[in-house]
């Protein structure tokens, strides 16, 4: 019996994880598309069958495993608004220091001496 090499086993694990994710997404995506009108919840862009692939299901609490049957954790967003929402969520975590220390922040103030410079010119 031939033993599987490590890269082959890893490829199988990754492929299975992707299949599972796709199955999970199909389930809540199909439910959300039946439940809500095909309109982006942010920009109000309307969708048809031809461009429906550009409409995504966003999890309001950012937990993709939280899929209540009533759809209360979902909203339909176009791909652009969905990307923007995730960027804002990611950006909001910057500057939060998890160890209680203040995070490195910019201290330079380019207009700090502007008042004095204007007084000198008068």
C-alpha cells in the first residue's frame, strides 16, 4: 500500500475545506436570496439574474458560522459595498492594542507652528 506524501495530503485537506465552505455558503446564500429583495443594502443597486453573482451575503457580526434561519445576521451587499464593509471592519481594529499599551501612533502635526509662522510674516 502506497503512503500519501505530505503535499498530497495537504492538497486533499485544502480541497475538502473549500468544498465544505462552498456547501455552507450555498446554503445561507440561497436562503438569503429567497428571503430578501435583490438590492444592495448600502448603495441600493438592484440586481437581476444576469448580474446576481455580484450580490453577496454579508454577516453583520462577521461570524460566517452564525447563520440563524430567520436571516437576522445577514444582509445582501454588492461586491463593492461588501469589500468596503470588510475594509472598514478591519481598519477599525488598527490602533487597538490588545496588550493594554497604547499603539504606535503618528505624533507629527504638520500645522502645529502655522500660527507662529503667520504671525512672523505680518
